[in-house]
């Protein structure tokens, strides 16, 4: 029993250690996959929104749709009607996308004061001038559509405070020239984070490192996050999952960059948040260990009993033989090793009885 108990303890310990290591690795793997899929999901949604915004701009600029010279400042009823038709058209462009509510302004205008626009923010006749004087229009027009990286800019509209993500392009077929400018609200990315919130620190930034939106990010973490984000952008890889120390804790860092827009989604998860899962693993391992011990002890007791019972019968029969009773006991015989020993003992007892009978007969003959 002691040997059995020792062996059972060794086996239970080995199984428990292997189970803990395997389960711990599996927990970490699940956490990595979960964080990876979460970041990929946010990045994918932001990519879809970006592509739809580009399509709206291309619809405005590359089709022979807008001839702003025909508006002529709205001086005639025909010009006003044309302006209303253009405004209805760009409203339709915004309506076909699910992200239309996040378009602050979609403005089509020229330098002659002709302007049509729509959006979630109230319009003003000064909006075109505000865009022209913003300082960023020229930079936006220099970008190519095959790799139009978004930049965070201050709103040029008096009716809308905050930052916007502008997309601008020249009108290709307007007689008076002009531009189309779409100003996207950062609330789009904020709502994406809120819709998919998992309690982790998540940040969305531009290629320049400007923060578009974040969630679960304390103010004291921003400086270190900015430094990590810059180092990740310098890796020249569009995605990755790293284990590193962040904010003084061992953490998982996952990021994904959409090269075309430059938008980067960055998320950190401290590994100590897996402590609850590890505690469950420890509890499971302890239960398994105790179950192995109990099962092993029961099995050991049963095996010992099965072995001890025939040995006790064999011992009792040998004691009977020693007392001079040489009868055969069939209960000690069997096919196993102890049973075969029982057969030998029975044969030996019969053989001793025969020898003693022969000796007794010989003694009687000598007395005669």
C-alpha cells in the first residue's frame, strides 16, 4: 500500500503539472487569438468606412456630374434649381453608406463662391472659404487616391468644433474647376471602439501618430502609448502581436495598420488579467490531483485486497498442513501465479501424506 501510494502520488503530480502547463499555454493562446481578432475586427470596420468615403469623393470628382459654373451664385431661378439638384445628388451619395451620419460636411465648391454641400453639421456660406483658408487643403490635394493617408485636422467650420479627417480632390470635369472635400468625424472611430469594447486599452491613430480615438486609456498612459505606437509604426510591418512590458506590467500588445489609409489600431492587455483564468486552472488541477489520489487509493485497496485474499487462504492452508491436516483445498488453486502456487501446495500436501502413509506401513511391517 505504501509503494502504491507513493507511485500514485508521483503519477498524480506529473499529470497535474502537465495539465497546468498545457492549460496555462492554452489560456494564453486563447487570449492572444481573442485580442488579435478584436483588433482585426476594428481595423476591418475602419477600412470599410475609409473605402466608402473614397468612393463618395470619386463619385463627386471623376464623373461628369458637377458644373459649378452653372450655379452662377444662384442669381437666376435656373441656377438655384441646379444648385438644389447638386445638393440632392451629394445627399444621395452620403445616404447610400451606413456611415453617412459621421460625415460632418461633404462640400463641392470653386473659388468663384459656388458651393453645394451636405452633412450632419449645419452649413454656412462661409464653409468653402474656411476650407480654403484652413491650411491643409493643399496638402490633401497632393495625395494620391491609391494611398490616401488620413490626417487629423482642426475643423474649418464655425458650426462644428473638434477635429476632422478630411479627404479632398479636384473636380475633373467642371467648367469652372473646383474641389470636393469630405470631412469625416472622429466619432466614427470612437463608436467603433464602444461597439466592440472588451475592457482593454485600445487606441486608433493616424500614420502621423495623432490620436483619432481611444477607449479605456488613462491620461497617464498616453505618453508611453505614443512612444510604443511610434516604435510599432517604425517596424514596417502591417500587423503584429508582441509580449512586452507596458505601464510596468507584462502585457500583450496587438496592432494592425492599414497601409492605404495609415490608420493603426493598437491594443494592450496586461497578462495579470489572466490571473482569474489561472486560478481556475489551479483549482481544476488541485481537483484532478485529489481525484487521482482518491481513485488511486481505492484502486490500490481493491488490488491489494484481491491479492491479499488468496494469499491469506494459502497461508491458512499451509498452517493447516503444518498442523498435520493434509486435505486438499481447491479454493487456493487458480490460473494466476498465486493459484499455481496453491496447486503446488496441494500437490505437496498430498505427496507428504502419501510419504507418511508409506512410512507408517513400513514401520508396521518392521514391528511384525
